[in-house]
C-alpha cells in the first residue's frame, strides 16, 4: 500500500560536493545532495510523513543520482519533471576555524519551474504546501509558482507554510521581503530567523512586535528562531511560548538546522500536535541533527527522536 502524501514541497535540489579540509588544500570532494527545501522534505520523510517534492531536474550526469537519492529517503518524486538545463551545485568545506560555501545556481533546471507545474489535482488531497524565499529568488516563473500555488491552496482549505530563508550569499534583502509580502496573505505558518530574516528584512525590534505584525497580516502561527535567546518563540492565537534549543551545548554542525526544524514542526503539526508542542518536538529533531556532521546525513529518524523527547 502506497503511503498517503500529506505535504508537497516546492524547491530546488542541489548537488553537494563537500571537503573535510579547506578548499585550497583538499584533493577529494564527497558527492551528496542538498538544498533548503530538500532538507525539510527528507526530515518529514525520516519522521514517517508522506511528502512529495516538486521541482525540475536537469538531464545531466547527476539526474539519476538525484532521483535515486530522494527515492531512497522515501520522498515521492512523481511531481519532478526534467529539462536540458544543468543541476545547481554548491561546494562546502569545514575546518576548525571556518566554513566555506560556494554556490553555482545560475540558469539551472529549477529556474524553469512555473505555474504550469502545479494544478488543483496536486493540491486537493494535501494537508500542506511548503516553500521558501530561496525558491522565489531563482526566477520570475518560480516566484509566480510559489505565489499561485499558495493562493490555490488557500482557496481549497489546504495549509501553507513558508520560510523566507534569506541568505546574503545569493539573495537580495529587498527582493526577499517583497517575496514574503506578496504571499503572506496566503500563508498559515511562517518560520523566521531573528538573525537572518528579521534583522535584514524588517525594522522590528521585539518578538512581540514581530508576532503582531504577522498576526495582523492573517498568519496563524509565527515561529521565530532566536540565537540570542537560544530557542524558538511560537506565536498562536495571541499567545507566545518559548522552547529552548535542544542540547545546544553538544552541537558540532548547525548547517541547515533551521530547515530540519521546519520539517519537524510541519510533521508534528499535521499529525495533531498543538503549535507549542510541535515546536518542542521540532527542537529535539533539529538539536539531534546538530550533534553530527552533514546537513542531511545527520537528520534523525523518528525512533531516535521519540527516545529523546
């Protein structure tokens, strides 16, 4: 019996090449796959959730690797289509002193994503659609896809969740704010980093002001990730709760931990957790992931999460 698909994630799958030393000194790069929305999708799948990934993959030498990698993670690939553009890539290295990341994301397969890749048939049986500002940033047609898919979901009583996921490496802050503002009226859950998103996109200086700003826009649940306070603020129905980062003193690699948190929260929420409890669950998922190296490799499975709740 095939697993029911509850969540559709719109995004771009990137090839990851990683080094265990500096890029200047390394002679070996390890191949994997990644990207913000891919990380969230794999998190949902490892927790036992039914998730499908909507993207375009290029017909280059990495095509079969990407499909096989997603399928091994039990992420549904039936909505993936193909074209003759190249697949995006990033190269990452870790040393004791620093982390280096180089992105190669121009004219990639996913830039051809468009509203033609989405339809009512896709959305009608879902519980939630998720995407990010990163996806909106890669092309005008992908931006339209996120906006129109969220609008269609809202019109059909399907939940939507969104993270601006601002990165100065390849995004413009003014554009990223514009992306968010054009879909906020169709958004039920928003995840934001105090350090990366709030600081760069909004002139709001308190958690309370941030919460009320988005509540007034119609967002039901607002989650703020605060490295200043070492935890997550969750706002819902006028109340704000706080959840500490899980075992943060044991963290050795926080790469994509926010994307993992989002996956944990989405999984918990669509499975009946109240927002504050979903944040506690997601904090454990994300905290466990930071205790090992590798954004996707370190994502825990449900059994491990339940043992640590």
